[in-house]
C-alpha cells in the first residue's frame, strides 16, 4: 500500500521527514522521499545517520523534483534517452 505524507508549513522539513521514516517500519527499499532540490537530502541523510547511533546505515531513495520525474520517465519508458546538448 502506498502512502503519501505531507508536512505542514512552519514545521522543520528535515525533522518531520526523519520522524516519519524512523517511526514507521524502516525498509529503505520501500521508502522514497522527494524534495524540491538536492540540498535537503544531505541534511536528511545526516539526521538519519546520527539517529542510527553509529551503526551501518542505508538511506532511503531521495530525489529532487527533477530526479524524480527522470526516474519515473525511465521506469515507464525503458528506451527513454537524454537529448543531446
């Protein structure tokens, strides 16, 4: 079953996301996080690593909006290729 979580304005994006991930049964293969940019993923990974207490840690898939759309396009259309620049 898929779940979609939204975080209200005014709350800490990183803390709320980490809390949702840590409160649920953590299986990195079944969790994806989409942020508006790349930088929040660095902070989330650091927050989750500190919560792991020094043990080995595998973060969930974390995408920016652009990376998420690219991931969906490549998953749906296996022959998807980038345009030449």
